[in-house]
C-alpha cells in the first residue's frame, strides 16, 4: 500500500514539501519502530507528522479505521505445551507408529488461532 502511494506521489507530484515513506522493519518483535527511532530515524529524516497504515482484515470492505495515538501496538509470545504420540520414520510400516507429520503444521496453526481468539489477553 505504501509503495503504491509513493509511486502515485512520484508520478503526480501534486503536493508541496517533502514526503518520507517509512517502511517499518521487524514489526513482529525485533524492535520495530522503537528501534528505528532510537537508531536516529527522525534525526536523519525529520518529519512534522507521521501517519501509520496497517491492514485489518476484520474490517468491512471499503471501511477505514482512524484514531489518534497508538493502535495495534502489541506483541505477545505463547508457550504451548502438549502431549502426543511419537513416531519414527524407520517404523512407518508399524501401525503402532501411524503418525502423519504433514498434519503437525495444521495442528500447530489451529492452536495458535485458538489461543489468539479465545483466550483473554492479560
């Protein structure tokens, strides 16, 4: 979205002043915006105002959500402990070890979705 907006600004040049397009790195837990600011982003690229944009799949098509201040600025980590049977590829012929490891990513992503949707954030 930002790249498309930057392209439009370059093609039309229908504005006065300077625009800095900031692509946030490491959004999901490696410092993100806070690290970029502490490393001197606004010293190198001074800005009078900053506008953020983030997709939000839950909003109805054509809707734009706007607010002042921080929004969607949270990151969490989960430790999921579980118990399952074991399997060994060298024993694939043995029904006792009948385990399809292709299902593991599906099961893991189900649990991540469940935790994010059903458990309260505290």
